[in-house]
C-alpha cells in the first residue's frame, strides 16, 4: 500500500500517466475533486479554493490571508484522502505536503516544449504562437506559486523520487516504471509512516478549523495532542488561548490542545 503524487506541467501527459497508473494498480485517482471536497467540508467558495492552488500569487494579493485560508482547506482535504492509502494524486502541490512521509512516491512528469505546444494547439484550436504564449504564461504562474508559498521551484528534480521524460518513453512506459517503483520496499506503508501521516492530517484539520480567525497560526500534532503557535497581541492572550482551544477541541481526534502565543511586538 502506498501513495503516488504526480506533478506535471500543463499539457505534459501527466494526467494520462496518472490515469494509467491508477488503473493498473487499482488505486483511487484524485485531482480536481479535492477542491470540491474542500469547499463542501469547509463551506467555502469552490472557485476560490481551486484558484488558491492554481493561480499566480497576484490573484490573492487582494485578500487578507485569502491564500492561507483556502490552502489550509485544500491541504486538509488532500491529507484526508491520503489517509485512505492506495491513492494516485496528480496536480500541482501534492508532494509539498507529504515530503517527509516515506510511503509516498513523488514523481515529476516532463515533456518536450514543442510536444506540449502541439498538444495545446490541438486541444484548444489555437495557433502555434498563441499556444507558446499560453504555455509560457502557465509555466511562469505555476513556478511563482510554489516559490511564493514554499520558496521552492517545482522544476527542481531534488523534490522528487523520480523524474520521467515523456518523449522516447511513452505513457505506457512511464506507467510501467512508476508501477514497478512503488512496489519497492521503501515505499510500502509502515506503522511509523502511517502514524506520521495521521499526525500531519490531524494538524491540517485543526489548522483548517481555526484559519479563518487565526490565519498566521502554525499547528503540529503528536499522537492526539495538538500544539498551536500563533502571533497575537499579549493583551488578548487569555481570550485567544481559550478560543483557539475551544475551536481545536471540536476537531475529531483531538484530545489535548496547547497554545503558545508569540507577541506581535517582536515582529513589528
């Protein structure tokens, strides 16, 4: 049992590879529906949730803590799906959220620029010049997205366990390689890796529960105990601590909550 994340540029055949892998392994295929699940669970706009994970940072510059809020919802929804195991997730950000979970195989799919342009031309019925412009724009936005949120470049091969180039290798070849790799011992779920994922998911659920009121909070979990760090005025400490505890304890699975305030004056 394992999780496979497939990162790809637009029009790189990554979606096709993900479908092939999921079908061969009888794994659940997950992608855009994460946005729908996140919007339903947290009563948020589906459009804004999806744009938080797709658009360049400039879109959310107009909203105070907008990106933090919607990303918290998405991360919680993704990690909840990953807890089911036997999942193939294809999209922009899956590998960011589970970088230290050992039973996740992180794959990057590449394709030649000209092949991508040709695919875009055929699908969107546009000229080669227009296709090239759209492709460059999309690549730039996706790169800026990861740099802005995480300070990393999605094109950095060190982020992945495997980089597969779709050119001489076709979709079926890529699926063969990925299906073989995920069967290796180092990608099998262990009690320790399962526990680590469960703790990550619990912390994400708490973050999503409090993010509307406390967008600058940092949440970690160990067993069923949650620790929340946040920047806030020390004058409101008692009220804030009590409120955060009340909200966090409503999240299923939380048995204990500790709240640590970092006075805002230290950051001014």
